[in-house]
């Protein structure tokens, strides 16, 4: 009986450790996603404010070639 309790305690400790690792990983990923979202917003803003003489076409001027 005591052997089963020890086994279960070991399993519980391993699970708690793995859960803590996953929690840290999720936190790091959330930070990275937030950072990437900010970068996307900056890029969107830059694209919306592109000057006509920059060589970048606006979405309405950027039509697919005739073979499409």
C-alpha cells in the first residue's frame, strides 16, 4: 500500500513540474504573440500611409496579370 502511495506521489510531483513548465511556455508564447501583433499593427500603419511615389501600389491599383 505504501509503495502505491509513493508511486502516486512521484507521479503527482512529475505532473506538477510538467504543468509549471507548460505554464511558463504558454506565458512566453503569449508575450511573443503580443509582440508580433504590435509589429503587424505597425506594418499596417506604414502601408496605409505609403506615399504614391514610393513605388508600392495601392490594393486598388494592384491588379493580377491578364493570365490569371
